């Protein structure tokens, strides 16, 4: 099952790893590997990238960051191929993402001259950017005929476990998800509380917004590292955060319910 109906599909700059992720998932379709195993694998790739950053192997770090994005696309694809959607996988994937993002920035802070508090600000900014993208994207997915509705627009309570997963695991991961993402969700909802009323988002808008997708954000870091631009990574993402208000302004002015 596709995440979006055909008419709602758009060019997603953050999803460059999808074709490779699909190919990888196809190789695992008839094996005992589960989407959770793939999620753990992208976590390992991220940890290797962090190790490489700490040891100044920036080119290799960039490769593993990109590999992480590719594998990240494969877990959802495998879940669709095996027809085993799960909230456990959905929340675990998101929790891994935010933990790895924090560790990426802490590693960059450690090996550069960037201050700790500026790094925290950049991390906060990159999460806010990603939350805006996910907010609009999930709204689109939930309103797209035949789209994937595993993710909810408003995450207020733990969902009922799907077949094959434990309710206890879903409940625990939901609480962790709300703990680490709740603040960002509330900020974006406050800034654009009426976005969920929109019937659909134009393809051009979602394509532009996809520069806030995690895959594209990590691609920027993966490119800047081997170019010896590590000192500029944190300032870039701090400045990039202000574009959040540009997208919200465009949505309110041109894309109304």
C-alpha cells in the first residue's frame, strides 16, 4: 500500500533513499527479517557515522549517514511488502531518529568550535523543521484516498495495537514518543492550528517543504562534513529554522480550507 493516492504524490527531496530502500526490502521479503530488525540496522548505521565523526573520518561518516537514510526507508517498505504495519515500528523508528539526530549534533559540537548552547538550538531547529514537514505530510496522508493512516495528525493517546504486536510495547513507545516529540508537535500545532482543515496540499508546496524532511537534512550534513564545513553545520540549521515561518505563511495565505 502506498502512503499517498496517485494524485497526491509529489517529488520528495528527502526521500532519495526510497528506491534503494525498496530494493533492499524486496531482498528481505521472504526472509525472517522483520521491519523492526531493519530499524535496528539503521540505528547501527547511525552509530557508526557518529563514531566516524568523533574520529574525523568525515567522508565515511557522510556515507553512513546516507546509508542510514536508505535503510530508514526500507523498514516501512518491508512492513508494506509483508502487510505487517505496526505502531511499534512507527514509534521506534521516530524515537531512533530523534536520538540519532541529537547524537549527530553532539558529535559535531565535540569535534568543532561550536558552542554547546548553539548546538542545542540547532538541534531544536532541525526537529522543528522536521515536525512541520511531518505535520503537513501526515495531514495529506490521512486525507488521501487509499493513503497510509498509521500516523495520526494529533497524537493524544496510545493507539490500539495492530495484529501481531503487543499493546504494552505500543503503550511504552507511545509515552516515549510523546516525551521526545510532544513539545515540537505543540509548537507547530500552535503556529498553524487550522492546517488540518485543509482538504489537500498542492504537490508543488509539498515538494518545496520536503527540504525539511529528515533525509534531506541528513544529506546536507553528509555533504558538509567531507567538504570541511563542519563549523558551518550548526549555524546553517539555526538560520534554516526561520524558513519554517515562511512555509507557514505560504500555507495560511495560499492554501486554505
